[in-house]
C-alpha cells in the first residue's frame, strides 16, 4: 500500500501532460549549429526589436541602483509606475483605469499566464484566434482548459459573429484577442473589435486582450478592446515594455483589469514571482517619459523594413500580404512544400535563411513561414539574395 502510494506521488502533475515546448527552440539550435560551423545564417526567425534599449532607460536603472532603490517593492508594483501607466492608458489606449487596476508583471507573457489562470477553470473552453503566438495554446492547456481555434481569415471573410457562434460551447468562458497579431501582422479594425466586444457581452464571456505590438501599426489604428463601451469590466488587457522599448530581456509588463479579476491576478503574482525587480520598475517609469517621437521614428524604420522584405518576397515568388502591424511577414511557401516544417528546413539548409514554420502557430498557419523584419535593411537584402539563389 505504501509502495503504491509512493509510486503514484512520483509523477509530474497531470495538468502539465498536454503542455509542450515550442518548435522554435529547434530552429534556434540549428542556427547556432550552423554558425558554430562558420556558416553565415540570414536570421529572420527572431522576435526582438532591432534597436537597443534607449540610453535614458538604462541610465534610470543605474540611477535607481545608486540611489539604493533595491529593496522589496509592493508585489503589485511601485506606485509611481502604476500612476504613470494610468496616464498612458488614458492617453494612448482610451482606457480609464485606476492605479489599483494596474498590475506589474514579469513581462507580457506573465500577464497573460495570470489572466488565463484567473479566468479559466478545468474543463473551460477558450476561443483563440488562429494562427496565434505559440505559447498561448499551452498556457490555456496549463489551466486544464481547452483552446478552441477560430481561423482569423475565415472570421474576417465570413463574419466574426457567425464564426464565433459556430465554435462557442456551453463551456466557453473567454476569448483570447490579439491585435496586432503575431505571426500574421493582422490588425483588427474598430468595427471588428466592436463585433468581438458585442459577442462577448451577449454570451457573458471574458476577453483576454494581448496588446504587445500596440505601437507597431502601419495601416489602420490600434483599438484597445477594453476602451469600448461595457468592456472594461470584462477584459483583462496584457501589455509589455519589450517591443515598444526594446526591453525584451528586462522582463517587465503589466495587466489592466477590474475586480474580481485584479485580486485574483495579484494573488498569482504574489505567489509566483512576488513582483518585478524594483530597479527595473524605476527604469520603466523613465521609458514612459520618452517622447512620442521615439515611437514615430521606430515605426518609420519598421515600415521601411516591412516594405523591403514583403516586396522582395513577392518578387521572388513567395506570395505575401503586406502586414498591417507587428514586425512579421507570413508568406505562403507551398511552392516549396505544403508542409511548413519541411519548407522552413529547406530554406535553412539550402539558403541558410532561418524562419519559423507556420504550423507552430496552429494548423491555420500551415503552408506559411514567419519572417521577422526586425533587423537591418542590409540583412533583409542579403537574405532576399540568398532566397533568389535558391529559387
């Protein structure tokens, strides 16, 4: 009896049975292998800004350290940062929030993780626009809930309400809503955001809004769904400093929500990380003080890169729509193979062009690969030339 009980205890928790690791790691390892062998690799597989963290932000980190702002901070975040974010949310997102409705997290991914755990029960369904950022489905599965895939292209073509109606079940509790989208660069219009909002209200659903690329919209506008009438109380919005300020390695983001969701998420932060390092939070305060010119300059630089890559891909023969946001292109590679993993492997092995197979972003991404144009214009041109030699 004791032996049986002992054996049953020596296993991983069942809620992790369906949680995996991303195929992206395999691509990264292959890139490192090629580079270690002295090969040139045209790297389009990454998901980081091309520029370095602005000096003012780094100086604020040094200053906070020198000023001994190094002790425990409140697990929900320092008051000056949450107050600054209240102003940012009002001015740039149209969201009226109080400081008590803002929670500092270890990056945007942590905000999303806490949101899913605050909302989903074991056995719940969560509607998920697809293709999607790869960790999302596993975050949902980690709560013992089920991701239900909503093909973005179908929804936009046939009607968002009609598509959501077909996929909603009695167990549906939430919609994951990402705009601009990773990997496709799709930016939902205001009318589409209003349609998702109306559907959520009619079916009494929560919306978990991922706004990581809020400052990277080239065509149209960024609409924060929580800013729409009746949505603040049923939306958890997740943001990050990573993409807008090139702070990927700093691991700082934030969530915005009303009660009872905020108290639930505060518990999750408290018992997972107990907050974000104090010095980093003071640096984030400085990030929010940067001039709007910072975003406008970077957006213009990304636009130049977007057009160079997408126009080049289409000229070579890889059919690619011009993405409206984020910093990814998502061309069709069916001319190489209907299997995106095989196509990505061919691009890497024969042209030394590193991309991410579309299948890792869900079945709706099959037949495509993701290129990041968050690199130099010269690197884009060199990669395109390598592709021309392949074709």
